[in-house]
C-alpha cells in the first residue's frame, strides 16, 4: 500500500467517525503542509465553505516570520474563529484529517477554542 493511499484511508476514517457525531454541526478542517497551514469551516449539509483562513492570507503573511510554526498555526486558529463568529458559527466538529493531533494542529485547535469556537 502506498503512502498516499494510507493517508487517504486515515483521513476518510476520521471523517466517517465525525459524520456520526456531527449532528448537523459544521466541520473545522485542518490541512498542514511543510510551509503553510490552512483551516476551513465547512457546512457538509449544504456543501459550502463558511469561513477559511491560512498563513497565505495577506494580513497574516506580513505579521508572521514563518508560515510553518506553532505561532503561525495559532494565528490562523484565532483568525478562523473570528471569521466563523462573523458568519454565525459557534459550534463545530474538529477534523484533523490524516494529521496527528499534536504540534501545529493542536496549536490551531487551542487558538480556535480561545477565539470562541466550541468543539
């Protein structure tokens, strides 16, 4: 089995478990690459992205020294929580994808919680 299929299977396993407990709540999906981190709040019922933030946003890019550290992840978490609040989203389910809940992913989640999101 290739590394790509292992990652895809792990991601789908996490999503399948989230779908069972979501109860109509939107999903906070996190993706991290070697240089950036991305977060989206997705309404799976309607199939739309409600809010999104990443280290590639213009206002964040200027203030961050590096897009691939815990400081950048927490900045993205705060920003996505702020944008979700403007969109009227208070509760989400956290979708870590195929990534371990550790390091940058955990930093983003903690910052989103501090920003007012409940999950």
